[in-house]
C-alpha cells in the first residue's frame, strides 16, 4: 500500500500538483535541510587540487576522520592518501575507513588493512557477498566521502585513484567534487556511522594476510619514493593556485541526502524497498518537480529507464529546457553503457533535448599538466545537476548517475545548494565549458563541434565501433544492471 502511495505521489509531483513531498518521510541522517546555516561550499573541478584539498583536510584533523569510497586503488593517489591517514592516526586522530568490496575493481584488501592496524586505523568492507550471489552482489556502496571533525567534508564523483586526480597517462576523468565547511558535515558523518556500523559492513579477516610476496608489495606501497615526493610538490602547487583563484560560497539552504545501507536482493523484491532505501531518487524528483525554466544534467552514464523517461517527458510537457552532458563512445571505459546510450539518445534529441558528448580528448583547460597526461584518453565523470526556475536556482553535486545502477542498486549521496545564484552559475559554467569543447548531437542525428564542423557522433575509432556492435545484444539484454 505504501509503495502504491509513493508511486501516486511521484506521478502527482511530476505533473506539478503534489501536495506532499516524497522526501517528507526520509529520516535523519539520511536527509536533512539546513536553512540560514553557516554552510559554505566550493565546487572543485581541478583533479590535482581535489587531491590536495583531501590531504589538507586530513592534515587539519584533530579528533576524527571518516573515509568512504566505492573504489580505493593502490596506486600513487592511494599511496599518498593512505600515508596521510597514517600520519593523522599517529597524531591520535581516530581514523575509520569503509571500502566497497566490489570484486571486479577491489584492490584495498586484507593485506593493506593489516598494515594499517598497528596505527589504530579501523577498516571495514561493504557487502562482501561472493559473485555467486549474482543478485545481492549488485547492491554496491557507490558513496564517496571524507569527513573531518564534524566540521568539513568532501564528496562528488571522485574515487581514490590516479585517473580521478589527473595523474594517469592512460585514462583520466574530468570530475567535480563539492568541499563543504559547516554543520551539514556532522550529518554526513552520522550517515557514515550508519553505513560503517551496519551488519553488511564487515571487518576483514586479517588471518588471511599471510602471503609474503603480498606483504612485501604492501610494504613497498607504504614506503617513501622520489615519485611521491615530486607529486606532492605538484599537488601543493595546484591546490594553492586553485584555492587562490576560488572562494567558498555561503549556502542559504543546504540539503543533504543519501540512500540507506543494507540493500540486498531479498529486500529489493520485498515491499517498500523504495521507501526504505532509495532516498536520493526521491529528493531529485522533488527538486525537479519545481523546475519551470531550465535543467542541466551532467552524468558519465546515461541509461533511459522508465524513471528517466517519465521525468524527461514531464519536464518537456512543462516546456522546461533540458540539457544533458555525458560521454561518447570515445570517452568512456564502459562500452556496454555507450551501446545503450546510442540506442536511445537520438529519440531524446528529436524531442528537443540538448545532448552534448565528451569527445575523449584533453579538454580540462589545465595547461600545467605533463604532456603524457594530456595525451591520455579523457572522459567526464561529473555527477551534477542545475535547476533554474522563476523562484531561483539550485545546484546539486554528488555521486548519482542517470542509470539503472544508481536508481535501483547503488547507494548514492548528494549535496544541494539553493539560494546562491553565483554558486549555481559556477556549477553550470563548469559543466557547459566542458560540454562546449565536445560534440553536440543535432536533431537529424548528426554531430558537430563548437565550430560547427561535422564530427562522428561516436567520437571514436572503427575499433571501438566494432567492439560496441559486437556487444550490442548482450548490452541491451543486461540494460537493467547498467
């Protein structure tokens, strides 16, 4: 009955006649609105500055640090962050880490946890379900978060890994975080507690960490190197420059929302799953139901599911101008997602939706990066939305993708700022400046760059196209998991 009521309210809200909000029944700390608060926000678009800001936060910590990531790689970025966390723990700071244990991408295993134990750093793994449990294993913790002393936090698209901080010579993501200073950081930390303390988050079995070769690898990972020393200098330079050129923005109304932990297959097929777990989606629909002018979506993955189609249809019916920025085949590491994008995207452009695609080339505008980094393959990973209405604007930065995984499986989080037009415009400009450097899909299915030159709508090579065509059928059949 409650599920039916939720669907009814959703339908009413999309048509603009809802008397209640879908977010009305979301409990704290999974949802909180702070008005006239002291929260200050800063969008962070520079990758190396984003890493330095995290290091600065950790270095400032006096009492507690909470670290939560979907991906925590054991590369240079992971090395630098981990060693900074060790320094904090040595100062007496309580450090807790929660890492999702998605088998295909999981690296920060029991051996690394064992090396951190002597420093008092506590690590847990989210959803250790084996791959054989093909349904439950789909419910991943996609949240990305660092909180410090209940006073500051950072979230957004970036995981911990070289390709999220402009450090890879193979593939890099143009991404966006939001740094937050203020009381909403405490709520974010409290939501971390819910995830960390949930039974689905388990302590690693450190008795398994006995392989000498692996132990030596971890020892090398934590050792000092010239590469790390030189990179820290580069990070400091980027961070100092970024902070000198940018400022914190006071947020008159700050909203924080996150999904609930513990989703599994059996809970998914039971009653009231959406009501009990999928809170981010509710907040997004509430926000979008009030837009009457323009909306901008930035998402690395774009899957046209029933929710997305219903939403787009409602916005178009209300004459809302819709602009979407996402990856082309050339700029994504998920070819199976691209196969579904190209299946639906031309229907959307034909209806008047503006679609911009990243072309896979270096476009982040940072001239200080090394040539080998600039020449890598690039894609967008920014998860942000901007709403423009007659009653003002609002901007969201978070971990939510416009795809089935974010809508039905992954745990996500988002931070909204309402009432600061300068902040909203800054988030919008950051997305559109990138979009303008890529390619735009026209109503007739052709694609052009900002100069009007005709480009391939795939922005890619024949090799990529062959691969995508080869996996078209399985990609479409498995769309519900993408």
